[in-house]
C-alpha cells in the first residue's frame, strides 16, 4: 500500500487544520484528522516541495506550513478536543481543488491570502485593540480586497455545506420531520415540521456562520431538534450573506420573514431563535420590530450572539486561545465584511447599544471559554437594567455555538443546553 498521496495541482490548497497528521495508506476513504477544528474551518496550507506537486506522508511533515497559530487546543477539555470536527476528508479536498480551479477563481493567490489573514489575526490577538475607532485598527481594515473576501467566503461556504451534509448522514434528523422549501414574497428558507408540532406554535430560526456563510441546511440538526422537542414548527431562514450583501441586507431578510409569518400566526405564538451571527440577528430583529411598531414575539432564544461591533471586552482576547471556532477565523475580517463602512455603534449592528426596554423574555446561552462571552454578559446586564426578563446560561468549557457545532460530539453540555432551551420554549408559550 502506498504511504503517500500526491496531488498534481498548480496552486497550493488549504485544509482547516492547525495540526495535521496523515494516517496510513493513500485510500480515498482515509481522512485528514485534526484535533483543533470547529464548525468554522481554520485554514492551513500545503506548500509543494516541487512545482505543481503537493505531497504528504509521515516522513514529510515539513511539507505542512501552519498559518493560524492562536488557538491552543491543549487548553481544551480532553473530551471537547476529541469531539471537534475532523479536518477535510479526501472527497472534500477534491471538491476544494475543483473549486479553486474554476475560471472565476484562478486569478486569486490562495497562499498569499491565507498568509495575510494569518499574519493580521495573530497581531490582532497580540495588540488587543478594543475599540473600532482606535487608529491602530485601520491597518486591519481592508487587508484583503472585497474580491478576495468574496472568494474566501465562497470556499468556506462549500466546506460548510459539505460538512453539514456529512453530519446529517452520520446523525440524520428524525425521518418523521417534514422539510418544505420556501421561496415566496422575498422570503427564502425551509419549514421543518415535526409530527408533534402544535399547529399555532412557530420557531423562527436564524443560522450562524459569521455573517458570511451558512444556510438552513448547515444548522438543520440543531433547529429541527429544538422544534421536535419544543413541539413547534420551525421556519429556518436563508438570509443574505456578506460580503456580497453587507448590513443591513441580512437583517432586512430576518425582519421581513417575521412580517411574512405574522400574516399567518399570532406574535404570541412565535419565538425568534438563532446562534452566533443568527443570535445577533435575533437581538437586532427585536429592536427593529420594536422600532417599526410591530407586535413583538413571545420570546427570543439565542446562543453565543455577537452584540458589540464597536468595543471588545477582556474575554474577546483572553479566550481566543480556547475558542477553536473563532480564535483563528480572523474575526476582524468578518466584522469588516459585514459592516462595509457602516457605524459599528448602530444598535441594529450592535444590539447592546439599543433601547432594550420592553423586549420580550430572552434566553441567552454562551460558553465560558469562547470569545463572545463578554458580548453575552454585557448585553444581559444592560437588558436586566432595562427591566427585560432575560436569563443567561453559561456552559463550562464548550465551543462557540455548541448546540449546533457539538450536535454529533456527545458532550453532556449539549444535551443540557437543549433541555434548558426547550424548558424556555415551553415556559414562554404557556
């Protein structure tokens, strides 16, 4: 059996790994395994020893150049480390190679792009720039072009959707959950309808993905599970993404979906929910719904939302080393792509600066070791001061957006998180 695999390929390609190890023979069924990958892939790159050739085997570890050095997975709990998603299996690597060979992608230097992101991500971590109006932040803005950002986003979307399909193969949703695609009145998404759903109980779900990637498919395991346990129909929205559609376009889609649902359902029978970027959209949507004078939903549920694009508190930087999802993702780049020059203190961008009085009951879940913990804590403190019935639930040692990202991992906190979320749903509807 061969001990290496060689890829004839003009440009180096990336896989989302900080530590790569090749296990055995060059069979297409083999996988690249990696203990440090979260639901948003962390890139590394193979640089070929010879032109047009990329080779890896046990003896040639020097072939691997690691580009994202911030996260230290040794600091993670052992079972969390073990449960993180593996790196790209070979079938997906082939898809990535095909993607980079498309005519529209051939003008991009992927190695240079990844090196740039890695360089600035590491210095951003070291400099700990807290406020977006700090002059030191200017060098991080537009470090890659809009075209390069769009190219990177397209590649990450390919990886995310492939991983979502693979996750669903490994752990499918219940066969009795009915999936119905929707594309009408400017609203795109899917209904996820469990057989036990109350006819008038609706969960409006916004997926995560750093505002640049994700679809209803990428979080279907999580949203469908919440719907089945909470005895509710789920409408999972496919909102527009940056950088092609920066703020406020994605948020407009979220509010429009709520208005569309209001034609058929009472607001008291709806809960808006989401994770990560979707959690941010949940909170921003509440403020926009209130601003527009519309009736508010019965409640809101969000996991690990970004609530402040202007100020980054201590955990944002302290927890970069223990956040395998966001720590190496170049978050400064994601913020820049979504804002596209807009005011980071706009409450519809950063809900923590909004008038929170009068918002419905909110459940907010977050990990103790993720970067956005401070975002959650500060939002909860301000909401409580405004008289909002809000609950903060912290989960020790979890990854960012762990209900979705850890769905297949078997961590006990994932089950605990679902149970507490469903308890909130039941309490809110009755």
